[in-house]
C-alpha cells in the first residue's frame, strides 16, 4: 500500500507463547513479509501478556482469599465460581484441577482449572477498552459467581478492579514496531479467534486510523471466526466502519479441504484444489453477508504449481471476484503491488457498505443461530442442559442483550474438526455458555473446543535454540 503511495499502517495482534512453542511456531510473518524485531515480538515482547496474566490471576487469588476470610467474607458459593486461572502456555494437564488441598490453612477445597492467557476475559477487556477509566469499569463488571443466598458478585465487590488496572497501566499502551520495509506496525493484544474475539485492541486500531489514511488489520482464522467477531463485536462496540474485506487463500488450504492429507500438501494436485473451492466459496458468501465485495489474496507458496493456481483464478474469474497473487513472502512489497491497487480501489469505493450480521437487541439464541446457520452453514443448533441453565442465568443477570463470541474449532466450518470443505446438514452443539460481562459478550462453547490448548506430539519448542552470542534460531 505504501509503495503505491497510499499512507498505510498495519495493526496486528501479539503472538502467544502457546503457539510459538506449540504447533504453529512464531507469528511475526516470514521471508520478506515480516515485522521486526521478530525474536522479541515472538518472545515476551513488551510484557503485555504477562501483565494480563498477572491481573487475571490476582483476581483469582482475591476470590479464594475472600472465601477463606473470617472477617470480610462476601458469602461466595464456591460451586458457582467460574473464574479460572491463566498461563501463556499450552498445558492440557491444567485444564481441570483441584485446589485448596492440605487442610484448613491452605484454602477451600474446590475444582477449577486454567485457560490460556489469550482466552482470558482480561485480554478481551484490554482489547475493547477505550481508555484507563473504561478499562477499570470493565474490570469491575467481571462476573464472579453467586453468594449462598443467590446474590451476584462482581470483581468490583472484591475491590479488585483498581489493582488490576494498575497492573495493566503499561499494557494498555499500543506497541510500535515496523515491517522489513519500514511500514509502521502497531501490535497490541493477542486473543485467539477460535476461543476469544480474535482481534487486536480498539485503541491500537484507532491510533492507526489517526496516523495514516489506511489501516490494514487482521482477525484470526477465517470468516466464520475472526471476521465475524471483528465485524459483530469489535466494529459495533468501536463504531468502526470497515471499507474492504480481504480473504486470504492458499493452494495448500484448498488442497486440504479437497481431501489431500497434510503430508501431501507439497504435491501438485489440481483436482484437490478444485474440490476445495467449495470451502472458499462459503467464505466469500460469508463476507457478502456483511455487505462487502470481498477481494481474494492468493498467498503464494513455492510448492504451488501453475496448474493449481489456474484452477483458483479461473474459478474466481467466473464468479467475477477480484483477486491477486500475493508473493510478498519472496518479493516483499513488490510482490503485492497488484493486490494493494485492488484493495485501495475497493476501499475507496465503499463509503458505508458495512453492516453487522445481527443486532445486540436480539435474544442470545437468535444471535447464536444466526451465526451458526448463515456463516457456518448449520441446519440447526442444539443446547445441552447446562447451556440452557446458562441462558437462564444470563437472562436473570440482564446480560441477554450482549453479543455472542462463539468458541469453535478453526479446523472446520462446523463444530467438528473432522468435517472438512463445506459441510452441510450438521447440528452445532452448544455445551455451555460462559459469561464475560466485563468484556461485554457471552461465550457459547461449541463442540469439543478447549480454551486451554495442548502441545502437539512434536512441539515447535524442540526447534528453538540460542547460541553463545545470544542469537535465537528456530522461530520461523
């Protein structure tokens, strides 16, 4: 964008150490399309995630301290407390734990667990807060649980929000770095789109808008997750009016959805690409639900063949969808000039095209079912007994007008990871609905998705090392 004379800032999320050491590796780009300093961004960066982790766990400690207290006890019923602890690492062994073992002086015996820091409500609050005052108010609105006489308790009742906000004093400030070609890059906040709202902070986005003519931002995973939450939650709360939507596609992903195994993605397979186009078509359809004319960026890999590329370009031509090959990994900005021209023209032509998928005033069930049926392609939604109880709790607390932030697998349009391409006729199963009153949404948990991931059989951490001069390797 800057190479064609359009003053542009990129606004991105911060990497989580979980994926860095897990299955994905680093998250600062690669090749000639990269933000720097790559090693620092991937490892700790400015400490924002650590501050979020500390603020979250401070509240957890205050909750258990109040239960233990003899003089300042609020009467919290431990069985109703949903607030877990968090850590910025993939650790399946901590999903469900028992605390308070060892006798009366060690706290009250109860079940709890850990989520990954990116899924923390504190992360969501930081990303949706307008300023310190708003941050502190949102922290105070965190729902903790009920007393034995059914009175709802919030973080403000524990007088926790002031100290929590103090821990986030520096973390609320966006971080400025740059790309290899000196484009300013604001990196702030790191929620995942499969288990949280998946977008960087409102403060960072609006800072970018105040400093340049265009802002290029991103949301995790695809249209059914990151895009939906960016448009329905972040854009509505932040009064943002996006002017263009770019769908990133790869030949490798299309082959996977077309039936190829992960081990075969480097092999030329035009037929698998052709079959996988059904998945691409659904994501294009989804972006049109928000009233966009989507642009497709075909991210080029060295393993892509001309025959495979022709399958997707001929298909997009037949649909009259604008697209461009993006070879920025190999060529930097020079490899994405055509894409930049198309995106700039698309954004300039759209002044008030965006509209959200649903209204906040709708019922929680209608919002869930609208997302599931329109964006996932589901036939229906089923609620477990626990989810039905959660719906009643949400209504009793007066939170039924909040948006929904559905936690769902990123591996499928459905809630079942094994259903590739464009599944149809499936039922989305909502097993429970968590309350994030501070962040301003509720979290329906679909299928078997976990908010604390586990490490793969061969974690990326095995490839990461540091030499005697302090040079870090293996983060790509």
